[in-house]
């Protein structure tokens, strides 16, 4: 069997058994579940921090009202220390809330069923390319190993890589290694 025929068979099997939307969803089910759980936990943590921040601001206001009403003296060391601690905690919570909000908005897009289906379609179309080097480059994005025996062909690859590609929601670019054009060198001696 020629190498081109083997490549075609491997890519057809990859397309038929792995790149179908339902199969990709099954492979990435743990990632879909984990992404939802992580998002829920982050929102819960942010809500808890916002609540604690509001309580801390209210405690500062109550202490200042006690001073304004003459119930406590501003020079009282315990009041002063308590006010310093509350202001420190308020500022600390404010920084944590800002950082968590930024992480939640800047985080990589979550894996969704729609993104998995789009990835499936994109890869299946890429494997139908006329250029064998192009098809192989896309296969290398997903596969770590291809074992061929007389009885079967075994494909193995990383679910992490699949999840990253699905989460990005963007088109895949084949590896830069595909370029067969030599890099331009301006000095003649650098081409020797």
C-alpha cells in the first residue's frame, strides 16, 4: 500500500469515527461539564466577595456614625484599629473583585456544543483538501500517534488539544511548518 493511500484511509477514519459532532461532544463531555462548573463556581465566588465587600463598607459607615453621634471617640485605639482593619479588608476585596471580574471576562471562551459542531465541520472540510501536506498538517494538530497493523489502524491524540481548539471558537491554522518556501535572506553569504 502506498503512503498516499494510507494517509487517505487514516484521514477518512479520523473523519468518520472522531470528527462527527456527536462523537466530539462525547469526547469533550467532561470538558463541557467542567467548564460549566468552573463558570458557576467563579460567579458564586464573585457574588460572595461582593456581598462581603458591601458588609465591610456598611461596617465602616456604622463606625463613622458612632463617632459622628459622639458615642465613640475618634482617638480610641480600638476604634482606630478596627477602622484600619475594615478599610484594609474593603480595599483588599475591591482588588480581588476587580481581578476576578477581569479573569472571568478575559478567560478563554468556554466550550459549547455549537463550537464543537463548528470545529467538527471545519476539520472535516480541511481533511477534504486536495493538498496531502495540508491534510497531514491538520491531522498533526489532533493526532499524537497513528499505529497501522495488518488488522487495524489505531489513532491517538490529546483531548486537551481538542478542547483548546473547540474553546477557541476560531478557525484553525495549520502549523507553520507547511511552508516550503525558503526564508528570504538579504545577504548572499547567509544563503550558502
